[in-house]
C-alpha cells in the first residue's frame, strides 16, 4: 500500500536560489579613467583620439609662445621709442629762449671727467647759453668742493674764449661752497657773488694715498712687484717711497699750484688783496672772501638776475643725464659685463 505523497512546503525553499547565490560582479575600474578626457585603451579609436589631443596641446603651447614673443617685441619697441623721445626732448629750455633772460649754468658736485660737472657737460651748456640771442648774461651757479684741475682748466679757458667772442658778461654765484677747482672756474667770471656763510678758496693742489709697508712688515707679507723702469711703481701703496720720488712728485704739485695761482691773479687782478695765506690752501667764509678780494659782494641768483643783469627771467642751460642716457649707460655696462664673462668662460689654452 502506497503512502500518499506529502505536499511540498509553501515557505521559502531550503535550496538556495541559483540567481540569488551568484555574487554581484565587482565594478571594474579603468586605470585610464582618471585622465581627463583621455580615451580608454580598450575603446575603439583611442589611438586617434590621443594623438588629436597631443596635437591640440602642442598647437596651444605654440600660440602661447608666439603671443609672448610678440609681447616682448612690443615692449622693446615701446622702450626704444621712450628713449628716443627723452633724448629729443633733452636740454630744451623750459621757457621761451627768444626773450631777454639771464642764462644759468650750474656747476654742482665734484668736477671730474664723467661727472655732471665735467668739462664736456659744462662747456656744452656754456656754448648754448652764450650763443642764444636772448641771453643777456651768463651766470655760473656754483656749489662744489672742487675736483680735477684739468677739467677746471678746460672750463676756465672756454669761458674766457666765449666772453671774448660773444661780448657777454659772466657772473659767478656761490651757494654753499666754491673751493679748489671750483674757484679755479669762478675766477673766469667778471664778478663773484657769495653768501656771507659760503666757503671760498682752498687755492692749492694735493695728491693723496696710503702706504702699507710698515703693516706688511709686521704681518710678514712680502710685496712682489716687477716693473720695467726705475720709477714705474713709485706710487704703489705697498712699496716704499724714496726721497728722489718724493721730490719729483712735489715739483709736479708745485708746478700745478703755480698754474692755479696765475689763473687766480689773472682773473681777480687788482681786486685781490694777497697775503701770505692767500695761496696756502686755506678757505674762508663768504664775508672774509670779500675782504680778501677773492669775491666781490653778497648776492644770490635772483639778486644778480634782477639787479645786475636787469633780466629777471631765468633760463637754465645746464646739461644733465636724462633717464634715457642713464638707461643706455646701464644697458651698455650690462652688455660689457656679459661680454667679459663670456670671454672668461672660454677655456684657456695650456
């Protein structure tokens, strides 16, 4: 007798569902997915897409480089145009030079070659002042402690030449100081005006330096100087100076001093009240300088223009290095320094 089949349970099956037993497949990460916009290596045509992006990136870099080159060229063009404009506008008087006026040339700072108060700069300004038909007189506005006797001599000679040629008076107006080479220039003027506290004089010549022979002996340092010529190195600070060389130098200084004295006497004439200290190198206040005949009277630039020249309008003819010239000098110095470095970098032949 057969047993009846028992019905299957209606609840959840004890056998695991095949579909449910399959674990979900993990998400496959593309290692190239982090590259923005880059084609996946397993995608069709990825080589073409990558090459296109490289080409576009190269073109973009070339455009940026071309724009930068154009900017640099435009900047240099603007720089050169600025220099040209500044050079063309250099030295133009600030007022109308055709009307009667007092011409002024400043002599300030050290009188030396290459300085603002060099013979080149001063003489050029003097010629412009004398040649202008409107200038009634030329005033030297001086504030200088001195400098090179050579530069001062050139300026003094040119003032005398221009005075004789153009028949115009020259006046010197001293501000704080007019000493040594500056006074060498001032005596070429017809009259010298000072402030009562100005420093005037110092009619003398000097040559200075240092000697280190005693210190070298204490330190045990030996100076090895080789020359061709007995006196070639007699100004060397590390070598002793003998009496013959000292006497030679003193003779030269005395000769230049005598030239200075002659120029002062020629310029001041009978107004000079010479004493034993006049040419000793001493300097005096403006008030004392008037008493000694080294200057004529008290007065400033406005006083001279108004009361002496009778032309109150003042035009400055002083030549100065403008911005363009300073930039050109620095640019030239930089090029020269670069050339020297390039030469030094060349290996020497052994």
